[in-house]
């Protein structure tokens, strides 16, 4: 099974857009991607990448497999 690696904020948002999530609603240090009534917070810190643990949490929240996320 391929491993999940840290990604930039923009890369995470681009992947979520491919799963039909709308462009983020502004938050304090997080952007909130939404799809119908589901909201997924994505941290936006310019000095670091989104960690693999946060990405795994996002994958769990949007109900996709790790393989789907990596191959997207």
C-alpha cells in the first residue's frame, strides 16, 4: 500500500475539488471546504505542509480510501 505524504495546502484543496468539494470558506487559520452540508477544515499555514496525520483525518472525514486519495 502506498504511503501518504505531507502536501501543500493548495495540493490538498485541489484533491478535494476533484471529489466535488467547493472552494473554501475563510476561517482563522483554516479554510473550510464544503460539499452540501459536510464541512472539512484544512489548515492553512504558509510555513509548513499539511501533515500526513491531518491528511489521514481528512480522508476519513470524506469517506474515501487511501488508494483513491493517492491515485487522484
